[in-house]
């Protein structure tokens, strides 16, 4: 009895996780600029994989598999957050660098723009 | 189980499309990160499907390496500008 | 069609694609990527052949692990060669410009 | 009790069974990436697609039931090769020669698709191949090499057949491979001529993102080292081994070095040189010892072969880790004597 409950609960969580994967894929294709796309992708790392891992843990509830699933999920979540920060800052720096070059090219004598921190 | 794995791999196609049609470097790294996360989900699914716990270790290694690659590439590409 | 045949064909396709790329591309980095892809194609063929028996053949797996490590050391060396060759072109073109 | 699987039973007669759906998608993914890695308009696109190619190949090794390869590919293919490529491409000017005329695009595609379809047709519908038993394992032509390997695994000192093959039956391959790594490194060192001044990359200013990265590196590096040790120790009984562990340690060194937490690995320090050479040296010493006292080159005495394999693997892991990290991030000031 308990295993069928686990079975259906596990499948429900897995399907929910899979739904997040699909929505993030759509988000990645449709969103206009980088920052909104970053938002979409980090959803997979946290929720998509989280629900998938929870569903898988329910499907084969041994100690070793649950701990490993949780470790992988926490690691992917942390790396997702850090990558999101890094990519956003990196993109800002790139844009600043390009806008500085553009600014110096148009008005070479005026010195560079006041830096907006 | 087959459908789940296929849907996840199809969502990896979206990451791939974003990687090839992306104006900036950050977009490419974003697509790369999406690909590695879908890969990790596929490996975890495979671990259950084939009843073989070693694929979870491969998923762990892939998660670690995906983190390293993104940080290394951001740090390297940033140094150049 | 079983998985073995599918991946066998995929290995052949990747090998041929990168062989064609090696012949037509001129940029050294892309040619190096083409060589790596050819290696990956052959590994695919070897591993799909290893899967013919119920428990995959360990001998072929060991060979491919060795091949992977040799591939990365060859890539590292080839990259450094490309950079050195590029530095040569740069210096020779500067010398000819100055002369 | 395994819950009732909901999957459709794959009918044997249908040409493409439902079981193959993920494989077909993986094949599609791999072909797009291979084609993109070669013919993408910009070089940065090509390199990122090549890194993604490594990840998908790791997934395919998982589908083909090759755990050691999936570990090695994930660590080396997806991780280090990409960093290596990007690191080198930085010093090269932009695209050297624009070669991507549309003719080459479609030429490549036509060439590959036609040839592989011919191969597939030959494979499926030509019975000369089938009768030769190339594809079905039931024929008596089970590969002899394999039955030999299986028979000898019990007294090889390790349970996992791939490690047994790597370090016992074909120990020569592993030894020569360590030498290949050494040759690559020495080749790399010769190519740093004095005329070559790669401008120093000291990250003088410390933007906030670097603080974030160094904090993340402090979390990631120990985890990499622990996983590497785990893979090394597990190599004797389950998939794992010296190369996967070595590449994980190299990844830890790369991330620490790039965020400035690790001082440059000076080639001039004797300790570094010794540890680079240690793996191959110890292997040679063992080979010589077995030749003199034992009964042949690299034929381990049955009593100690478990212990011997573990020590060889541990020292090989150390030297592989350092050699790979020098190969990937060996800056000019590192590799100068």
C-alpha cells in the first residue's frame, strides 16, 4: 500500500519538475534580454531539479540515493545562484566597456563619462 | 519514464538554440549552464530507470564541473577586457 | 534498430562530419576541434561495440579511457603550438613591415 | 518491490522501438552540436558548442552503460577541454581565416548524412554483417579478449573489471599514457620562448564579483578534492580510478588558480617537478622490480597486486592532477625555469 502511494506521489513531483523544465525552456527562448533569461534558467536549478530529485527520492527511498540526490540538488542550486550573479555582473561590465569605447570614440576630447557605479 | 527523459532532453534543445543564436558571451554561458542542468536531471532519471546508483555519482561530477567551467570562463573572459 | 546500431551510425556520422570539417576549415582552432570530434566519433563506435554483450566489455572501456587522456594532452600541446605559430607569423610580419 | 513500470513494452518487430526515443533526441543533439562546433559563424560560438558537445557525449556514455567513461568524459571532456580551449583562444587574434562559405555548410551535411545513412542501411539490411555476428552477442563469436579479461579479474587484486584491465592486464597502456602526459607538458614548456610576452594577467583590482568567485571557489575546491578522493578509493570495486580523480583535482587547482587563491605553480620548485614525474617514475620502478624479482615486466605478484595497484593509482592521481592543471593554466611565468 505504502509503495503505491510513494509511487504516485513520486510521479506527481517528477511531472511537476518536468513542467518547470519545459517552462524554463520556453522562457529561455522567448524572453527579450539576458537578465530575464537568467531568471528563467535559475528556476530549473532550484525548482525543476528539486522537484525531480524529490520525486526520484520517493520512488527509490534508500538512504544512499536520497542523500546523493539532496547533495546534487543543493550543489546545482548553489552553482545556479552563483552563475546567475556572475553572468549578470559580467554582462554589465561588458556593456559598460562597450559604452565607454563608444563614448570615447564619439567625443575623444571630453574624457570619459562620469562612471555610474 | 521514456517520455520524461525525452521531454528533458527536448528542453536541452532550447538551451542549445539559445547558445547558437546569442548576441553576447553571457548568453552562451547561460545556454551551457542550462544544458548541464538538463544533463544532470537526465542522469538522475537514468539512475532510477536503470536501477544503477553510479549515474548519481556521474551527475555529481557533472554538477561540480559545470560550476567550475562557468566560473573559469567568466573569470578568463573578464580578464581580457 | 537497437541502441547499438543507432550509436554506431552516430559515431560514423560524427567522424565523417569532422573529417570533412578538417579538410575544409582553415582556422587552426576549428581544425583542432575537428580532430577532437573525430576522436569522439571513434570512441562512440568503440563503446557501442562494447555494448554487444550483456555486461559491457571492460577491455574496450579501458582503451577509451586511455584515449580520452591522450586526447586532452594532445589538444593542450596542439593549442600551444598554434599560439607559438601565430606569434611567429606576428613577429615575421612585423619584421617585414619594419624592413 | 519495484512499482509497476508504466512504460510500453517495446515490440521487437517495429523498426524504431519506443525505448529509443531518448537516444534519438541525444543523437539529434549531438549532431547539431558537432555541426555547430565546426561551422558556427563566430569562433566563440564554436568553442561553447564544443564544450556542450562534451556534456552530451557524457550523457551518451551513460546511455551506453559505460560509467567509467561517463565520469572521465564529464571531468575531462566537459570541464577541462573547454577551459583549455578558451584559455588558449584568448591569446589568438580574432578569426584568422573566414572559411565559412555556405558551400562548406551543405557540403559537410550532405557528405556526413549520405555516408552514415549508407552505413546504417548496410548495417541493418545486409546479412553478411549479421552472419558475421558483428552485432548480436549470442553467436559463439563472443570476443575472446573479453572472456580472457573476465576470467582473470578475480585474482587481479581489484573487483572492478575496467580498473583491473587498466592497471593490471594492460598496465603498459597506463604507464605509456602517463609518459604521454609528461611529453605534452615538456612540449608545452619548450614553446614558451623569451620573445613571447603574454602580458601579465594580475587581477589588480578586486571587483565584487571576484570576491563572490573566490568565496565560491573556497566552497567548490574542497568538494572537488573530496569527490576526487572518493572516486580514487572506489576505483578498485566500482567505476572510478586515477584519471577521473586526477582530472577532478586538476579542476580544483584550475578554479583556485583562476580566482587567485592559489599562487602560480612555479615549475622551478623541485617539489612540483618531483610530483609531476612521480606517477610515471613509480610505475617504472614497479615494472623494473617485477622484471627482476617477479616473473616478467609488470606481472604483479598475486599476493600484493591489490596493494600495488592502489599505490600506483594514488601516486598517478597526484601527478595527473598537477600535469593537467599545468597543461590547462600553465602561464608563461609558471612554466619558466
